[in-house]
């Protein structure tokens, strides 16, 4: 059981933070997404979304491209190859932890 707790403590905090986990998961399902779509999907404020995207960009997990569509600013976000690997590995680690937790229940009779 100690190994599982060590694995949990060893999760990448940049990826595991709930808002960033939601963003990375959403981005893993598409080629790219614009800022407004990500804001609607996550329910984050503009400021919070911008802060989380900056942290993900600093960590090399996303690329942010700012452009204009007509006269309107448009921000596109996409996973980097490192970001795609990070989110896939993170979900695999969570699945392993879930399987381990289910085994603990069967060992102690679910108490």
C-alpha cells in the first residue's frame, strides 16, 4: 500500500491540478482549441484560464498561438508532443492507482 501512496505523491502537480488536468484532457481530444472554447468547456474565468495556460506553456506542455481573425484577437492552444505524453502517462498512473485501491478493498473485506 505504501507504494501506491508514493505513486500518488509522485504525480506531476502541474498536470494533476484540476483545472490543468481538465485543459490537458480536453486538448488531448483535439488538434487545437481556441481560448473561448476552453473557457466555456472548463467554466474558468478569463484570468484563471490565462494563468493556467501560462503555467502549462512554461512547463512545455502546450503551445499558444495568438493571431487575429479579421479584426478580432484569437488564441489557439495545442498540446506539444511532451504535453500529449504527460497527459497520457498521468491518466495511466491514475488508472493504476484506481486498480490498486480496488485490490485493497478486496484484501480487507471492503471495510
